C-alpha cells in the first residue's frame, strides 16, 4: 500500500488529496500544513494516515515527517516550499517528490529571471520589461517612459502586490504617475519586505489586454503533459470589478475553454491551435530552465497566459505548482490514477502513461468572508458552517448530479472550523457546459455560512452566459489582431518612430 | 456620475472633472462635484465644467458629480445634499416617494430631503430603503461619508446609467458610456455595463455588488436620449446611439423623400441623421454651417435670446454649400420652431433655392414628466400646427416629422418598452 505525504492545506491541496485518494492503490494519505484543513483531515482519517501541523517551508521538518510516516513520496502543493528548497532536501534524503526544486522553481519565484530566460531563449509570448533593485532606480523610468504598465513585485509574493495601470489618457497622466510611483514604492518597501532571497525587487512590464488562462502541466523533465486550460477570475467582485485577489473562481471545459462539451469547437475562448501553442511555450520554458540550471524539473509547471493582440498566446507569469483555484477544475476530472502519474514522474517515465481527463465543464467559485483580500484580519476567525445536506441538494441538477466543495483557508480547532482570512471554501460544479456548471457551483455556495453572522461573498457571474460570451468576444478581438500581425510577419514585433532618432524595433 | 476608488492613494478629482466634461452635453447651466476625502469638499457653480472648475482643485478617492440643464434659479445646483452626511446626483425626476406626501408648496429638493429624513440615518441600508421607495423616471448616485456609494435606476429605467471599471482600482458609474472612454479603462469589447431598471450597484470599502432594489415592472426607456440627449459615441441600454441616429436618417429618407441636390444636417446632433439620409438616397451630404465661439447646445439654453444667440453664432451658413441648390435640411427635433425658422431664413439668404426640412423625431406635444427640459405646452409648435402650416411659418418648402412607428423601429424596441410621452402625451405609470 502506497503512503503519501501531502504538503499544504488549502483548497488546491484538498483537490489534490481527493484525486490521490481516488487511486486504485488506495494510498494512506498524510498531510502537513500550518492550519488544519477539515476536508483533507477527513480524507487522512478515512485512509488511515495522519495530519501534522508544522512549517511547510522547512526541508528538515518535511523530511522528518516524511520519514516518520514512512511515505513513498511527497506531493508539494504550494509554491513557497519549492522556493525554500524543500524538494531538494527530500531528494537528498532519498524520498521521491512531486515539486519543483529550488533552482527550477526560479521560473515562478523570480518574475525577473523568468523574463530574462524567456528573452535569452527567444521563447514566444514575451513582454517588454524592466527590472529594478531599488525604488529610486525606478523613479526616473516611471516619470519618463512608463505608460500603460503592470507593476509587479520581482518575486512571487503570494500573488499579491500586482497593479496594472492603464496610462493612455494624457490628461490623467499626472494622477496615474503619482499612483504608479507610490505603488512601486510600496512594492519595494512592503510587498518585498522579508524576501531577501532575490536581488531585484520591482518589475515593470508592458500592459497587454486579452483573456487570461492557465495551462497547467505535469512534467518529469522530459515529457510535458498539459491539462485542460482553466480561466481564473482575479477581480474580487461581480463583473470584474474591484480588488485583485488570489482568484475568485475558475472555469474550464475541454482542453480549450469551450462553452460546452456538445457545442461547436469554435464556441470557445481558445482555438485548439492556441491551446497547443500555449502548451508548447510552457515546454520551451521548462527546457530553457533545465538547460540553464542543469536541474531536472519534477512536478507541476503552469503558464499563466493571456491571448494578446501582440503575440497571441503570451506568458504573464509561470507557476511551479497547480493554481488555486485552478486545481479544483482539473483534479476532479482526472481519469488517470494520480498515484501512477506521480510515480511515473519520479521515475522519469511519464511518457509511458496516457494521462486522460473527462470531457466535462467545471466551474469553481470561491466563497470569502468580507474583508478579503485587503483586510484579512477582519476576514479571519469566523466560525464556518457548511450544510452538507443543503449543499448537496442544492447542487443536484435535473439529472441528480452533484458538485462538491473544497475546504480552503480554514482551520479546524476542536470541533469547530474557523475562517483563515482568505477564501474559505471553493464550490465546484460539474456539468456539460460552463453556464450549467456555474449554476451548480452557485447553488453550492448557498450552503456555506458563518455562524457569527459575519458576511460572506462570492462572484455570481463566474461562468455565467454573459461573462462567458464577453470572454469569447474579447478573445476574438485579440485573435483578429494577432493573426493579422502573424500574416504580415509582425508577430511580437513592435516598432516605434522616435522623432529625431529614427525607427526603434523590438521583438 | 460617480467614481469609487478603493485605494485612497488615488485622487478622483481629475477623473471627476474630465468625466463631467464627457457629460457636458447633458447640461450646460450648472456643474458640481462632491469629493469624499477628508475633509469632504463640494465645488459647484453656474456655467460649463471648464468655467466652474477653472483653477480649483480637490482631493478624495470617491466623488459624485453632475451637470444640469437647469439654471440655478430653477433648482439647487447638483449634487444635492439629502442630509448633512449624504450627497446625491439625480438625473431625471423622482415624482413621488412611497409613504411620503409631497408638499407642492416647497421645492423639489426640500421634498426629497424631507422624504429622506423619514427613512432614518445616512447609512447604506437607509440609502437603499430611500431609493427603493422612490418612483418616477430617474437614475441616481448617492454617497455618504462612511465611504459607501450606491448608484441605480428607477424601476422603469427612464434615465440611463452604466458601470465602467478602472482595473483593480475601482468603478465608475455614469449616465453615458462615453465617460468610460474618456476616464475609464479602455475595454476593447464594450465600454460599459448597462445597469438595469430597478437595479442598484453598491460600493463599500469591502464589497461591490448588484442588488435589485425594486422589481422592474416593464421598461420605459427615454426615447429622447436616442434622438438628442446622449452623445453619439455612447451606448444607451446597450444600444449604440449612433446606430439609432443612422436608422432615423434612413427612415426619414424612406418616409419623406425629397427631390434635392444636397443634404445638410444641423450641427451637431443632426449630422448622423443627414449622413444616413444621404447614404440612403444618394443625394450628397455637405457641411452647411461653421461655428463661431464655443460649442454649446443652443436648444438647451433657458431663454429665447440665448437660444437665438447660440444658433446664430453656431450656424453661420456656408454659402457655397447651398447657393442655387435644393436643400434637405435635417434637424433632430422642433420645440418652438423659432430657431429653425432662423436657420431656414439664413440659408435662403445665402441662396438656397428650395429647403425641405426633415425632423429626426415625431412632433413634440407634451411637457416631460421626468425632467427633460421641454417648455410649457402652449409654446410647442408641433402641438398646435400641422406640418404644412409649420412649413409656411418657418419659410420652408416642405416640412416632415419622423413617424412614431419609425422611431420605435429605429431604436429597435417596441413602443411599450420606450417612453415616448413627449410625442404622445402618454407617460408610463410609476
């Protein structure tokens, strides 16, 4: 019987845990995380494993628990253990691991090195960028050149601190430059505080538009297996309004984000060719980082992509793990035994396994206590109740099929569960089309309450017909332009006539 | 117009200023802005946005503002104070408030304040309760000093309202989507999201959501928005205004063709009508007028002298375009007819051989219940005279209105979904 240690206790890890426990090998599941995730705990108990609480970023701690449980391999959920070299320590200790080692996890950890690498290897879908070590260094650039830009912490900082400012209207420029400067300063001084593992602090990239999507891949360093594309929703509120979050919910259908399984292949956010190209770009990134570091990539890598007018498929960021909530879309429809897949990755024989997903539409909606994302202190510590009966009954569609829920930022203490300050529960609906799956997920959200009366919120619009058709239209617009550029041989090229200086070309 | 930015490093003042400029065509008599910073600041006055806000500045991450076609004597300058802590911008007219008996002897704003005082405090729930009990043809944006803002439309949706976004930083609500083009984020697919009749959009420091405050008992979208009020680059109720104006030009060509050499539109509003009329008939369209001074909407001026002054300065006829020609002259609407008479006179003086006037709307016969500025009914030429008589009065060879049916087809809505009260005297029940 296989024994597995899962590291991490969020919604993503709950989805991974369920997929692992579906294995025909009937594994014993062990889990190490800082908070006690009630969903994972239930699976741990059911399979006869153990739940540990501890520092997931400490290689010694993880190795210690892995040895104590005598596990066959460790599955690392979140990115921070990768950045802290936990997989490296496990491998040294002779324990198989699904998780990017420190050097290859650089793809996600350092957004600046990721871009360096992409430009060095001339991988398509690369954006203009500038990296800065100090705020002072960035000021003249912001004052003089920066127009519509994305300001990012140069290191992955839990998905926080990104600000996109469209600075196109010159009559509003003064205001926008002021905020750009102030935000750049807070990136350097606040968001990057405590991260001393990277030289660069601030990244400024050109702002692009188009539908975003995530292509998550399994890899053993030789074979790259892409999973169905997923689209996350980053704005906190309905209608893509408001603050940036870690993700309020995500949609998926088929490999290229189709409207429904029975629908026309063209009624989709991506074309099959764009999907293939995106997966190809992710593979090129893996090849490049392996070549650069001499290290093998074992685990999961994801391209956080956008279909832009400049490039078509374009890299926004890279992940060294599954996305959250994107994991909740792909793990439940994975047909192939996940334990088999993990063993194949560790043994570097992923090419011998055919990885298959069910052809279904999935929609995940995150339910959050009010206060998230900017006032997590207020969102934290509220007792959570999930009415299983109501939820199950609510989710049952006409065909009697139910979705399910993943516990996310929640902590089981004694008999009760308290909110952890972030997204507390992720509701999954599965159906034949995205709007149907969305309606199912929506019904599930009704079963979640905070018993102290504190308010919860979620996005009703994720996966709705209105939202989905907008995304498809947006993709069509970006596609028209990039395909025109492609025909003209101008894909990724940008030309600027600088009066007095001449033609400048980048691309 | 209302701007809500979550991050208080933003100053919404300049956004508010340019947003109001984008709405300037909706009212040119007063302009006002209330900024919810610390301290709260109100800046408002008589004149165009440019004049009112010249050499002043303000600070706050939330603001509401309005322009108005009413001179200060006819009402308070918007945004109005509903209470010490609450300011509101209201487009159109609230005609009654449930459970409150309107005092005809005091002003509109005092009545609103008294009705608002009945609901209690200045909180978000109070605001919802108040606007949920209002009736009439209006849209509103209100904010209190606890950084809470609500924006919505009355149950029949007479007045338009749209929502736009500013990246991860906040939202903008405005009567017209052109505001988003000017100060919002450029979204390639559509500039703004339509807010539905009876719907309200709530913004608080920790949330933003939509709520149906009143059940929508059928719609009565103001048809005059499409004919005259809105900018041609706006979308009203998700319908592009420019499309409607082109349709109207085509319908005019179908219903009332004319044997002519040239088509000329009265600037600015009637230009798209004229272009479509020309495209449909093959009669060339020409620029017939040149403007002197600032661009203003002469029809909105509160008195006759100002209107005529506006027309004469705005509409100097380019003789070469009309001399010796049979002219189709297209205007959007006729209220009293005297500015039109002036235009026809000027054009004949410059040598036009024939003038066939075509109007892009039906005859105006009624004073608007919902606050569109239409004069008393005894002043309305279309209520009292036939088309033939009007032609004689203004000195044109022929004169034709658009039919009501053609207007409804041009908008693409059934009569029941549109408010066409100013053309029919039939206003929707609220």
